C-alpha cells in the first residue's frame, strides 16, 4: 500500500488530506488549504453580478485567468492573475509536492471558527493547484463543495495499518503482541491468552474475532454519518441524478435544479459504478502484471548485454594482440566502437526500465487506491468520485498500449572481426557481419524507371537478375554524404524499394546496392548518381518516367537514423537525365528551377505520438490528450535557409503550444524543448519563451489567439533559428550555432489545432538583412 500514499496527500500542503473537499474538476483539497489559496476578485466578476446581468450559467463560474506558464522555470518565480485591476501581484510559491500555489492576496481575519464555518471573503475564487482550473465561489463558500468521506476512510485505514503493533490486554507481566480482537468483548488477545481466556466454545464461539488493526479502527471510528445534501443541509441523499452525475435529496427533485432531470435509485447506481470500476481494474491489473514481467525481461537484458559485451571485448582483444604492432592503433578504435555500442544499448534499456518503473509505480498506486475505495460502504460518497476514478483507470490502461511493453534494444552485438586481410591493408580493417565461404547472391539491378528524387528525398528501386539461382535474404543500400565522402548504410532489409529523406538540398549523391544471404554479400551494383532540388534548369535531354504511386516503398527518414516506417511514395512524375557510362548511371531531378529552392512537406504520422490527430492531408493536427504531444514534419533540413508558417485554427483555455525544430529521436510525450533534441518557442495568450534542454530564456511579451500565424525561420547558412508571430519577429534570434539535421516540429494538446503552410519564400526583410550582413 506504500505506492498508494501519493494518492492520499494534498497537493498544497503535501500531507495527508484533512477534511478533504471535492472540487468540480474532481480533484481534492484539504478544507484549510482551500481557504489558504482563495483569491478575492473584483465586484464585476462575482457570480451575483453575473447572474444579475444574465451572463451567469452556473453556481461556480470558471475564470478566464492569465495563468503562469507551467514551464517558465527560468523566470523570477513570481506570477499574478492579470485579469483584475484589484488583484495585486502575489508570489508564486511551490508546495511540498512541487505544485504551484498562489497564496491569498491578503491574510484572512482572525477567527475562532473552524475552517468550514469561518466566513469566506466576498467575491472569492479558487484555482485547482493540479489542473489550474479557476472558479468563483457562491454565497455558500467552501460549504458548497461536498466532503470526500470515502477518501477520509481510506486515509484512516492506511494510517492505522502503519501504526505500531497493539499489545495483549490480559498478559500479567510483559504484554505480548496482540493477534486478534474480540468485537463483543472489546479486548485484544495474544494467542496464549486467547486460548486460555476466550476458548472457541460455548457462548464465546459466537463472538467475532478480527485482526488488531481492524479492531482498533472499529473501536475508534464513530458511527458513519449519513451523507447530507450540500444545497439542503438538513436533507439526506436519497437519489442519484443521471444528468448531473451526483447524489441528490428529495427536495432537490421537488423544487431544485434537478426537478426535471432523470434520477435513479442511489443503491442501484452505487452497485453499478462499483461494478464498472471493478471491471476497469481487471484490465489495468493485467497490464500491471505484464509490466512486471516486462521489467524482469529488461533487467535480464541488462545482464545479457553485460555478458555479451565482456565476451566480445575479450575476443576482440585476443585477435588484435595476435596481429603485428601496426594493428595497435586500429585496435583502440575498434574497442571504442564496441564500448560505444555497449553504452548505447545499456542506456536505452536502462532508460526504458526507469520510465516503465515510474509508470508501473503510478499504476500500482492507483490500483491500490481504487481497491480501497471499492471497500467503502457509503454509496453517495463513492458515487462522488467513481466517474473520475473510472476515467483515470481507462486512461492509465491506454497509456500502457502502443508498444510500451516492447524492448527498444536487442542484446546481440551484430559485429564480427575479420583478421584475414594482409598487413598492407591494416588501415582498412573494420567490422564485418558475415564471412564468405560459399556462393553469394547475384548483384542486384537498379530499376531506373521507378527511381526518382523530390525536394531533399530520393526513392530507389532494385531487383534480382532474372536468371539468378542463388536467393537473397536481404539488401544493403549505401549512400555517400553528398560531398564524395565514404559510403554509409542507409537501409538493410528485404524490401526492394526505399525512400531516403533528410538529404541536403542542391547536392549530388552516389548510391549503390548489394544483396546478402547466410553465405555473404554480393558485389555492388552500378553506382547511381542522383541530385536533389537543383536550382538551375538542365540543358540536356530528359526522359520522363512515371512514378507508380500504388507501391509502398520503405521510407528511410534520414541516412543517419535508425527509424524505419512504411509510407507511400509521392504521386506524380519526375524527370531525369540518363547518361551512358560503363560504371555509372546518372539520375538528375529538375523538379524545381527556382533561384532559392523551397520545400513542400506535411506532418509525419509515422513518427508522431499516438495521441496526435491528423486531417487535411496531414497538414492540420490536434491532439486527443490534455498533455503535450510532439509531431514532426516529413522533411529534414541540414543546409540552406527554410521558412514555414503555422496558423492557429483553435485555441481554448490558454494552453502553451510549442513550435520549432527537432532531431528525429526527440521525446514525443513532453513539451517540445524539454530535452536536448529540440529547439522551440512556446507561447500562451500573453507571452512566449525560448526553450532547449528544459532551459527557458528570453521571456517576450505578445502571445497568440485563434487565427494567429507563427513563422519559423531556420537559417542553416548562418546557423540560426528565429520565430515570428503575425509577421513580426518575436524576441531576438532564438538560437545560434545550430548544426546538423533538423525536422520541423510542434507540440500541442487537445486545446489547440494548427495548420501547416510550406513552400514559402524567405521573408523579404530577412533576405535584405542577410544580404547586408
């Protein structure tokens, strides 16, 4: 039950709840803590004035408060409610649980009344410290919130289970630890005294013996109070309103706001909701069991990786020591590669263990809390929190899906050292995967009619020779760096078509393919020379070839990334130059003839978080979760100047979407910029911040609303990243010295929807400024 303890602590004081009340958002607060975070609002914002003007629709009105950004850790630590002229700036403190808490604008007057009965300042409002939803209190003040008696009962049982052991009341000298308590006799017994003084026969056989902790609870607890209505304090709850999802009394049904609503028997709904929560827990319990088994598997993988690493290093050292002294320098390089692979595998598995352990602990805590809630016998108290618990259980169960329980790394080291080369070839010594000992597959043939380039992407297709008798188990596609450098593997697999994304614009690449089986690898195919988005028209004769859009090529997101996903190639036609050469075939794209090339791209469903929702041909995105989720663009940039814009189609409740660029392996379940793989600007309705590696800088006034346009300018020639809002530069240059391969990126939650606009030229004022510089 220790993992349930965080469920039982107040987010304000960090201690166990004392007299907890339930806010309309389903979160709980101590009654005293609720008084401490009240904020007085102007007369014009009060519920009385709203009802008088006809604008009020509820007893509790949510405020449109200018909340501090949850991520502005680099700020001074002070926040204020900016919507009211009379609300002074108040220091933004943190509770022991790390939740931001806004203390009252002025200290409450001295009073000898209890927190529940003490007068609440007129026109007060309260903000939930967990979800930050704000509401104005009516004339009832805090008494208008129902008390969470179920939570009080769970806390009391939890504290009793932690208390010291009870002693026997009948031992004459040194009392022993009690093992049972008789409810009829109201006496604690150890085993010897129970057998001697309370034998299970005669009239005593009908007495009920319970564990000591349960006996102490039954002794100390007063009879449970009957639940009363918050609107009619003298009336007990007797029915359940289906529309409002809350217990009501008969007076609410006759003359209150529930008179026209559908109601059902309190006991029947209590049993129904208990059954629903129990069924939801069954699914979550299965997930927790799988997670425990998965953790055992991951820990075994750590041990296996350690053993494989030690064995591989020993073999490598033995081979290198057998060579002449000229191999020593190369040996050090190879060992460094093995150690790097070793550390990478361990880091990936350990990170997954840590992440899975935290999620399992949270899941177990929620399960134990729900099980304790089910034990309660108070129907109305249970129904007050059952809907929120059922939603939490389903949400937690969904978070365990979508590949969460799949290892991200294998334990094998796919490396083997071949020490057969001659001494004069020592400088070429490298790891190989297989050794040739029998016939290898025939050399693959590139199919030029299906090869094409588009923007900074290239699609290649190949096949085995028609008369080949040796089967191929897979293929290895290699590409150079665009500057005539060494070839690198960009794809290994069984597919015969691959799209490589993230290439440099205006660059010429050499590509080649070879086949492999258990025996070894074939010879390389002829080298294919291809060019991306050339900025001048070709004067040579071109031949059009159709690109079949019905095939599904394997798309490689970057030549230096390990992420693969299946996506259809782009539709349409491309034009190439075919040059006759005994050793090379040239593939030249003339899709664009602009002086400055621009990129057309959309969002990438294959690499996005599962909660991202796509529409409008993947140009419009939103999210199904209240948490921030990341989505990347399909095209990566490593050269040139690139500009794109995003328009805000929907903006509710003042969230903080983030816009910028990221690496392919950026974290997808946190705000953009939280890790070292993203560079972003996050902005609310009043101000913005720049963020990288969870470091917040350059707070700038000016925010976004529905219809706003955010511009992102990535200048890889000057190595800078700049942001714009509604055609005005937002703050200074956000980031400098940015190098490498970057993908456009956005993080948002369900309160935001944005649309991407690409193929845009660089703004004129920036072009003129760059030319002057």
